[in-house]
C-alpha cells in the first residue's frame, strides 16, 4: 500500500493516534455541551433562538458525538467508508459548536462551547493530516459516477450562496443590515459568516477536484456529503424546536421542516451512491497502531 512519502510513516501514525484521541475528547465535550444546552436551562435570549439552539444541541449529543467516536474507531480498524463519516462528523461539530458559541447570547456554558469548538477544529485538522488522499482515491471504484456527485454538491453550494447573498446584498445596498438580525438577540448571522467565508468555498473546491478525479476531491466531497446529510436533518430539527418555542417569530418556520428533511434524505442517497463504490481495506488509510 502506498504511503505519502512526504510524511514519514511514524509521523502519520502519531497523527492518526492523536486524531482518534482528539475525537474521543471532542465526543465527550460535545455530548456534554449538547446535553446541558438541551436539558439544563442555561440558554438566554429570544425564545425562538433558544428553541433553535436546543434542536442543534439535540443532534450534537444524540447523533454527531456517537457517530464521531464510532467512525474514528472503525477507521482505525481499517474501514475506508467510515473515514468519510469521521471527516463529516468532525465538520459538523466544527460548524455547530461555532453556532452554539456565536448564535446564542453568552451564558454559563460559554467556556464549554469554546472547548467544543477548539477541539472540533483540532480534530478536523488531525483527521485531514491522517488521510492518504491518493490511497482514498484508489479505493473509489471506476463505477462511481463522480461528475453527477460533483454537480450535486456544486449546485447546492451555488444555491446556498445565492440564498444568503439574496438577503445580504439588498440589506447592504439599502443600509438595513440590522434587519438581518432583528429578533435574534445577536450582533451578526454566524451562518452567513462561516458558510460564505469557509464551508461553501471549501466544498466548491472539493467538487471541482472531484470533477477532475483528483484525490482530495474524493476526501472532501465524501466528508461533505456526510456533513450535509446530518446538517440538513439538524436544520429541520432546530427549525421545529424554534417554531415551537415561539410560533409568532419569522426566524424559525415550521414550513421548512419537511423540505429540509427531504433534502437530508436526498443527500443521504447521494452519499450512499458514493460509499457503495468505495472498497474496504483492512490496512487502510488512517494508520493507527493498535494497543
């Protein structure tokens, strides 16, 4: 099996062991933050935002944290497919720990949110460093229809960017930027911030790489599909909780619950079409010593 010669095997093994340990720490902290946010009564600010945060927290501790540690262990034992879940759950926890940190007014869980965000960023970096992208690409079989997958991700990026810019640009031109955060109890919209600054460009780059059959395209797009499957489901959940907390608010709407649930299902199907052409290998990719 080929190993990237620019990174000595011992360095890759150390990185992989560190990634698994960081994942375990992140799973504990994220699950704790999620449970306390959902059950603890620590949230402050508008009711709709509290409800939305509780929905996000529910998905963090109920789905993302267990899936992260399971994926890390399965990848350690040689699973290629679980590597994409590992990366996707790391992305999800970076995204949503940032949301808890910035989309809720400061409360007594602030330092716990900081710890979750820091660990999530460190875990994502460690997972990325553990990957032999060329090895991943070789495990993706010739039957995989990479271009339709790249188009699906690219189209989602474009539609998402247009939706955000369609709100931001008119507000900027008319000097009505405060209207974007009216009723939210926060100073800016963290979804716009992280999507436009980082996540949408990253996934657009991954889709372009996948279109050209380049190794990092497989890695980024596989992880992005896992991330977006759970994120779409999370939006449905947090909108339901937010709307239930304050039905009069326009910030959360019950009308988007079903569309986002459908989007989650569609993305899950695309993700499965990706995974079914990925070969498993008992000696693969995130090379972690046993014991």
